[in-house]
C-alpha cells in the first residue's frame, strides 16, 4: 500500500510527450505542486526530446529500472500499451498511480474511477488509500453525470453520440488532419499513415484496416469508463456511440434523453444539469462547440430542447475540452491525495 505521508516531492509523468502529458505538466507547474521535482519519461521513440520543467531545460527519458523510485505520484498519460507495460513498476515503487486509460489494473486490484463529483453521486466519502486511480475522460464524465443528474426527473433512456477529435490520436493525428486538409484543397493525393482513411472533411464510424488508431477500441474503452462509474449505482446505463469528426480539439456530443413528462421541463432539465457540474449556455451566448470549450474545465451544454414528435424526449448538445478537462481533474485528485 502506498505511503502518502512520506516527504518525497517527486512526480513522474509517464507519457510526457503526449498532448495530455504536456497539458498536465503545465497545470502541475501552476498548482500547489509548483517547485516539486517533475520527472518526464516516455516511449523509446520520444526519449531524448528536449523540453522544460519548472522553467529549466529538461530531456524526456525512456522508462528504465528505477524510473519510478521515490516517486510519490505517477501520472500515466501515454498509450494503453505503454501503461500496461509499465504501471506495475510504478506500483512496486509504492507510488500512487493516476492513469488516464483505465489499463493500470491488476487481477486483484482494479483502478478506482474518479472525477470531482463521482463520490457525491455514489454517496460515499473519498478515500486516498487506493493504490491507483482512473482519471475519467471528458466524454466519460459527460455520460455519467447526465445519468446521475437526470435520474430524479424519471430518466428512462439516455443515448449519447460523441464526436472524437483527431487530438485523441496525439500530435501525429493533428498533423495528419492538417496535412490532409491542405492536400485535398490543393487537389493532391492525401497521406494517411495514422488513420489509414480520409479524416479531413469526413465523419467516420471506423478508420482504415492499417490505422494506428482503433476507433472500435476507443469506443469500448469509453463504454468501460461509463460502466465503471454508473453500473450498479442506480441510474439508467447510458448507450454510448463514438464517431470520428474532422476537428482538431474538443469532444462534442449529442444526447437524447427520455424523461417523465410530469417531472421534466426546460427549467428542471437545465437545473438538474447545472447541479451535476455542467455549464448551461444561454441561447444568447450561442451554442457550445469544440471552439467555445477550448481551455475550459467544465462541460458546456446548450438549452435543453424538447422533441416535438415525442412527448418527454429531450435533446442536449454539448462539448468539452478533451485535453484540459481530464488533466485539470487529475491535478485536483493529486491535491486531495496529499491533503
């Protein structure tokens, strides 16, 4: 069991070259962890990358024997495969692991899912005794929060379609969408080494067979997140779909909910969403989008709209910063762990 009362101020970001790792490092340096010793490690291919930590030059190192020694906290921000290969070494070093993939798990000790309101939803007290935590993604938080928040309004069914940005595939995904966009506008043949598909100007249900990204696996991981947060806790289990969208950053979603007509109106649905952490945007401020949520740490939704053809059915449109939100929450979790 980890020992959180020790004096170590070492934090390891494992996956430091990823977009999530870069964002997390920036937030840690602006938090109460400013001045702590940040150790940056990653895959062999990223080792040697020059960056900075605490205002000083730093080089990303490969994971080696002893990389996690004396670490108080280890954040895993890399690929699921990278996490599976390395998280046991972090646990053996008696560090507390905060993982963004859900793959830091052992047969006897599954990870503890966490986002700021989850214990409130469960009616439990937060305990820092778990050896490893699962920092839930932005879409996982959105789906779970809607399930818990709308339960008092007689929630009968909740279906959500999320639109995945290419930043979920990291810097390489962002660069491929950028290059494909320019190539198509110039009537050139497109390159597709990351997705093995035309991702520019396209909505997709799956990528190509040679893709380095697996949209089906990402969809299953999201459903596992929601299951870990919602199953056996009372609310209706959300039905979740994940599609590719030709956008760089921000996870947008459309939710269809069936509520008790005697309990639900626009005001009550809006209030229920606010109470579980959503920012409900007035119509005068426009509609939530992947642009409007950039840099935000809350999930935005628009004013709930009733379906005129189905009494008791409501539509919700929302968006969240897929990088900033989970990184921000992970820092808040780390702060709770050292209180």
